[in-house]
């Protein structure tokens, strides 16, 4: 999957993750309310990338202009759901993030208190086709075996 071009078909394993955000609280434990008067929520991760970003200048060295998880807050909602640093977010609540700008990805992530995501994780075995089949042969795998190499600080969302 390295070097995927935005808009091109993508064939890979996707890992479904359902993330329930937690209410944001101030230093006194009071709920934080946004300028729109609605409760603010924390998802516990940061992202980088987007089709409007230059991935060649990324400190993480990502191969394409996808939306990637760059940091996971310890004990936050993202950590509890199994999201990992360097996961590529393919979809959030039905919105395709393989062709999203950074700003649009942030909007989709901030929009709802529950995120239904599909992510791609490097190291997951590639899809395999048997010589006689036109269709891809899907295989089970243990996602606990795959862990990120490093964590990077980026802007928090």
C-alpha cells in the first residue's frame, strides 16, 4: 500500500475501530463547552497528512498524502480502542479520508462523539490472490502482533 495516490482504487485489509470520545473537562472537572454551546469531546489522538500537505516534508516519512495517526494519548479513548501511531485512517463515519484535506479530516473527526473508523495498519499481511481466482482471498490475522515503532508530536485534535 505504500505510495497510494489519492483517488486511485485501494485494496488492503482495513481494521474497523469504534471510538467513543470522552467529554472534555477543565482543570476543575467541569465540562468544556465550545463556542457553539455544545459539549466538547476528546478522542485521544493526533493526526497528520492530507491531500493538501507535502508528505515529503513529514517528519514521519509517510509515503503518501493520506491521513495518519501521529500520536496516541496514553489511557485515552484512542488507546483503549486499539488505534496505533502510524495507522492510516481510511474512513470516518462513512467519509472517505483517502482524498481529504487536513482541515476536512479534522472536521470529520471532531463532528461526532462516536467515530466509526476504518484504518490501514502497516505490517498487516497483504491481500493474496490464488492463481485460479479473480477475487481476493481474505485471511484472518491477530492485530495485537502489530505495533508502531515510534511516536511523534503533532497538533492535537
